[in-house]
C-alpha cells in the first residue's frame, strides 16, 4: 500500500501563486510516476501534470507555462507550483501515485481562485 497526503491548497486571488505538496509513504518503490489531477465543480476529473521516476514531465495544455511539477526523492514528495492562477483553476486537486497494477490517491486539497 501507498499513502499520499496533499497539502498547500487555499484561497488565492487571480494572478497569484500556490504550491501544492504530496508526501508519499509505504511501498513507494511500486510507483513509476506521480500525477496531479483536479476536479472542478460540475466537471469531470482532469489530468493536470505528471512526473515519472526519471523526472519526465507532461502537462495539460490549460496549465502549460503556468504550472510546474517537480519531485524531491529524498523527501518522497512531489510538488505542483501553480503561478498566474485563474478562476478556472478552482478545483479540488488530487495527487496520484501510478503503479503497475493499481493507482493510489490522496484525499485532495481545495484550491480556490477568486477575488
């Protein structure tokens, strides 16, 4: 089993920044990559960013140039730096650990972008 705990969400004004963190524990050796996903009100879950164990990253078109995913292997932590936030970025953000046969999810952290 892998446990994931997100933090760093909150309320921010448009144009502001937040950094989300996801700390992994347990059988982290079974994970080949970590991703950030979000669920906005009334919308389906959307993939935001992904980083492999080799630090290869991918992003949704909607966040390219504004969000950056990174990892600190010594701390078993993945980050999502979010800059130039927009109201449409408002959502619950979830961290996912991608395993060969099963995915693991955190509990989510709320991000609200509003003036």
